[in-house]
């Protein structure tokens, strides 16, 4: 749900197109991948425009960002908070729809006196596909 405190920026065909790229895929896209796809319809679009629009769309909670392999930021259509798994071999990013993948937030809250409002975890390892290849 978009943040009601944020003022929605005026309409931009470039931003609208960037957002539409996420409606067409369930993939996690890097800014470079978004730029390459956006350039197909808007050949004159600049990288700076894509980065600015990604930032605005994230602030509006239209898309969400996560750190992926090698520290690259990946974006996806905004949905309910969820966790991610990144395969260290094939670099695939998977959404984990398992609400039980949690850490002891009450322990952290008591110890550090912070208020945890939301948590997204990224787990790293070897995916099932790569694991079965390694086993063969």
C-alpha cells in the first residue's frame, strides 16, 4: 500500500513505462536490466532517468528493492513483505513465501530497544537445481 505521506509525483510516461515492466514479469530486475528493457520503447531514455524513477517508485511502494548477488540491487513489483533466497552458483533469486522464516525479533527488541516494524531476510546458499547438478 503506498505511503499516504508521500506526495505522488506528476505523471511521467517514462516512469509509467518503468512500472509497467514489473507488471509483465515476476523476475527480480537490476537497474541495468530495467534500463535495457525501457530503452526498447523509449530509445532516448537515460540511465539517470531510470535510476530516478526506480527510486521514486520504491518510495511510493510501487516496487521494492533487495540486495542480490555481488551487492547488486534488484527490484520487483511491490507485494506483501517476503523473504528471498539467492543461489551462490546460478545467482537466481527466489521469493520465499514462508512466513515462518523469522528471527527472534522480541530478543532483538529487548536487547537493543528498537521497534521492528517489518523484516525482510535474504538467505544465501545453493538452490535445488544447482544442488542436484552438484550431486550427479
